C-alpha cells in the first residue's frame, strides 16, 4: 500500500459540478494522439464536426494514489494520464474476470 498523497485544490467550489459539451468519439481521440505532432497539446474536438453531448462532472477528481504519484513525477497531459490508467485496468482485467461470479 502507498501513503496518501496530498493534493491542493481550488479554494472556491472544489465540489461544484462543471458542465461541458463534449464529443464522445474515442476513435477520433485515439487518431489525434496517434500523431506525435499532437503530443503535449489538448485535443480540439471541434475539428471533428461530430455531434456533442452534455457531460457534467465534479471539479474534484478522486484518483488512486498510484495515479497521483504518476502525475506528481512529471507534468503530464490528460491523454498521458488516460493511457496510464488504461494500462493499469488492462493489466487488472484478467484478474477481475477471474473474480466474476457466473
């Protein structure tokens, strides 16, 4: 187990929910970051001309300690955090499947 890592959050409204129109197109996101020239840049989904949905989530995100450690080691983009967490879940998937009760 790892010790908790303190993280500073905004003083004002860390629990306030934020709404944003997003493009729910994972394939376009993957294609964007497959091109190395887009590394270190945020994805501009408006270029896809795809329909958007309204997504609401809290400003404060609970991350497992291993993900906080990953973010603290170096400045990373949201895409890099996604890849890191995706890699963890992919490694854990066989174990989770073994635990499923039929």
